[in-house]
């Protein structure tokens, strides 16, 4: 009879250890898959203009229906009545924007042109520095106020 309680104790301990040991083990993680991370929330970064950055976005002119678009990748577009009239590349440095290429003006052999820019309360004003050899660009950009669309 003494053997029976000892046997039950051993069986009880083995059963207990069967459930406790896996809980104490170090968890293993499955091998990582080559799947891209997908953001759960997107937000638009706020760009604070400095002399070396121009606020990116779409601007409408006080002479509607003109739109001037500056992209973060250094490209720009000019639209009239939703039609792209010109596009190209630009650079910004020390409060100045330089039109490096211009699909409309380059046809007439114009040179890159630099404008001083100011941005106040969502309003962008560009003033030619020197002379813009592209009269059409100068007419729709120089000293006009462009308002950042929200």
C-alpha cells in the first residue's frame, strides 16, 4: 500500500512538469520573411521653409487659372486651365530658386534663370534676379503672388 501513494505522487509531478516546462522555455520566433513593412499611419511632413528649401506643393496665382507646382524631387510644372504648359527641374540655394530646365523656354534657347523667393503666410512671391531671357515665364512668375493650396 505504501507504493501506491508514492506512485501517484510521481505521476502527479510528471504531469505538472509536462505543463510547466514548455512555459519556462525560451520562445522561438519563426524565420523572418522578406516582406516589406507597411506603415499603419501616413502623415504629410510639415516643411518649414529655409533659404535652402522651398515649400513643396501646388500654388495658384493671383492671375488664375495658373498653377505652379514644386516637387520635393527637384521637378516643377506650370499649368494653365489644368493643362501642363511647361515643366522641368529646379534647384534652391540661399533664398533663390533657379530654373535649370524648362520644357517651354528651352525650345527658344534660354539660359537657366534665378529668382529670389519669399514665403509668408502661405504666399510665395518670386522676383527675377537679373534678367529672365524667357519672356513668357517672366510674365507669369515675376513678382506675382502664388498661394499654397491646402
